[in-house]
């Protein structure tokens, strides 16, 4: 009689706790604490990824890198490019011709965009991307058309299908690209536009689309000819796909309406997957060349920034996301802040009603706010540093403006150390006894340091940031400062600088979207941090939901806030953060961010 070990090659282990490594795959174990048998199973699911910097739809369709190294190309109607690193999107090079509904193929550093439409005109022009800039190359030789799709790599790529208007004509054309020249390929069995594609030149796949009815048909390409394959379960247009010819995914699309459905392909047959997109999506784009990973982004007029990641593995992946926290007792903006996500502090600020100042303090414990001690005097624009039980307040925007105060977890005390100059609306960084004050009203390039008893001049900034709370976090000897506002002329800047305790250094790293009046993560010396919300127009109080992550080298997007806001309070780290308040209109709403997590997909074995 065969035993489990004879069949599998492993014993059934007796454990007091479940294993926490992938070595448990294929292993059955008995948990003696819960008195049950368990094993690991492979699951599939979509989870949230970092949002696009620019919401868009009808991007160039087809393959474009992997799920960890993707590219968003053009869209209706833009020439902008964004690059995905598995966490969020960064700004890429701008294309030469703004277009929508074209085809793409290649990788993040070697991409091709062909055809599409520009203000209603069908295009034949082709551009190549080298990871930083676009250049015009030879036009494709077939009929100019839009809503075509692509697959392959830069030196062995394919575009197929499409439609031209007046009158509408659907095409079954295929053109192949060798990195320099275009040649005619095999003719598809079904003319179609807005189809999904994946694969390589010698093993490609096209599925779904429109002509002039919805299609469920799929075809495989061998580099010469197309062969009809199994039909999808759901006919749809404007869909996207990932994978290979033998193991592929099709997701989203118009049925109509837009759908969340995902189908998987095994080389002959399509099956409806249990993994569904969180948002009904069509006119989106995709990436992913492996069977176990995929990426969906954008879509849905007037253009969404939503990004979703597909994973099929023994791990359950939960994407980074914002969730509602407890409301503050007092709605306010331009408040001081400091702390970590489960021990934060907000004080002062503008409640947007006369007398437009506030002296109250609130403490956040991870779920709700409680009242703390009042500031020495009310302020509409105050800065802060430190922790919930050892905080520093300075840069008061209301008389007396030179005050410095400390907080011990219950009450504020005015302490020696007069803040020199007009220093409201600046950014505070550091601890109660080692703080920096930057980006205040005048002169805009000064930084001030506090040592627990007095303020002295610090290093001079490379970029003027004058009184609109730029982003910044860290400690006095290892700080990051980014974005902000300068005048004259009224400009929102995008630069990033770092501080070593003596001097500020320009990094050359630009934020994804320049912002003023943001909130930031505040804890620790780590170079990682986030900008949350803020305004993107130098002349108005426009508010934003954009969240941007810095990892010391690159700025990328994260999941957007639910509530757009400028001048909110914020604290925490790049993996656990809180944003609260802001406006307009002034709000007491709080949101909590939890970064992406991964856990083994453990199943309890039952007899049913």
C-alpha cells in the first residue's frame, strides 16, 4: 500500500504553527495547535497596483513588457509615456505624435508604437522607444488604420487587424517588423478591431474584438499563417491580454457594458477564471509575458488611473491601498503634524471659519482620534516634527510667530528658541531635539536647524521653495525635500534634494506630478517616503488624490487617495501612512495606507 511519503516524497509533519515559507508547497502538515491538517494551494487574484500618473484610455494596444517592467504608451489624446516597476508608475519620454487606439509591442526599454488615430485621422507612422526617448522610424506599409493590436519584440513584431472610418472598414491585415522594415504577414481568418493579443511573432495569439459585431473567436499565429482556435466564453471588444500563446489571459472589455471577467487559455480552450478585476474595465492596456503574472491599467472614458496586478501563485497578494480611518474631531487644513501611523499628532490649522485659526491638538491611535493639550496659541499655519509623545511645534502663522513649543504626550510648553524671520507654511523634519525647518515664506532657500534649545542657520537649498509646504521627511542628518512652490514667477517645482546635516544636494530626481501644499510621511531616516495629495496649479487651490512614492532613486505613483485634498496633515512611513484633513472644502476625513502584503495561501483539509 502506497503511503503519502512514497507518493510525494515528504512526510506529513506535525507542527505547532503553520510554515511561513514556500518550501511548504506540496506538503501536508498537521497543526497540533488547531488540530487540523493543512496544505498550500495555488490561487489566482487581481490586486491593486500604483495608479497611473495620468488617467487615460484607448492607449496603444498589445504587449509592452512584463508585469514588473511595463510601459503605458500614448492614449486619447496624449503623447505621454509612463513606466511601471512593479510598484508604481514613473514619467517616461514624450512621444512625437499624440495618438490613440494604435498598436504596441516590445519591452519597456525597446518598444514600438504603430498606427492609431490623431484627431480622427488614421496614422501609418511608427515610433520606437529606447527607455528614455521616442524616435520616428519607417512607416508600416499596410492600410492606415486605428484600433489595431500588436505583439512580439522590437526586432520581431506584429501588428494586426484595425478599422478605418468613412465608411467603417474592418481589416484582417497583418504586418511584421524586423526592427527596420515592414513586410506583409499572413491574413487573419476574421477581420477585427479592438482585439486582445499576446505572444511573439512565431507564436502569437489574437482574441475577441469587433467586426461589426462582438467576437469570441481566437486565432494563433506561427509567423506565417493564422489558425482558428477555440472560442472565448464571452464575446467582447476593447479587451486586453497577457501571457503566451499556450498560457494566456484575456480580461476586461466591452460586452457591453464594461466587464471584470477574466478568461484563461491553455493553448486550445478558454475557461472563465475565478479572478476578476475589481473595476469593470474596457479600452485599457496591459503587460505580462508570463503565465502567472499580468497587468491591467487605464481605460474607461474619460480615462482612469487604476492599475491592477494579476498573480497566480501559492501566495495571496494584497495590493497597497487606502482605507477610511476615524474622522478628526475638528475639520482643518494647514495643520502641524508628526508621528507614525498608529501614533500620530495633528495640531493647529485653519478650520475655514472665523477666526480661521485653531489651537487644538488631536492624537491618532490607528483607528480613532482623541483630544490632546492645546497649543500655546492658535495658528492657521504651523509646522511640526518629532513623535506623538515628544513633538515640536514652530513656524506659527499667527502672532507670536517666533514661538517654539514642545509636547510631552499631554501638554504643550513654550520653550526657549526664537524662530528667526517669516517662517510660516514651511515643512518640519526630524525630532523634538534635532529638527529642520525648510520651505517657509522668506527668503525660500534658507533652512533652519533646532538643537533642543536654539535655532541656527542650516544649509542653503538649491531650489527656492517659498511658503507652500513642500514635501519632506527624514531626520536632521538625512532628510529628503521634494516639489513645492516658488515665486516669482509663480511655479510649482518638481525637483528633489537631500540633506546630510550640512548641505543640500540636488538629486536630479523629479516627482511624477509636481505638487504644492502636500502632506507627507514623516517618520525615520529612511530615504523612502510619500507625497500625498496637494495642488498642481500655481494660481489656484485645486486639490488632488495623487500619491507618489520615493525610494531614494525614483519617484513612482501609488494607489490614489479616495478624497482629493490640499494642505492635509500626514504622518507614517512609505508602507503605513495616514492622511487627515485638508480641503477645499475643509474636511475631517482620515485615510490609512497599508503597503502591498503577501501571505501563503494555506488551506485547511476537510472531509467534505
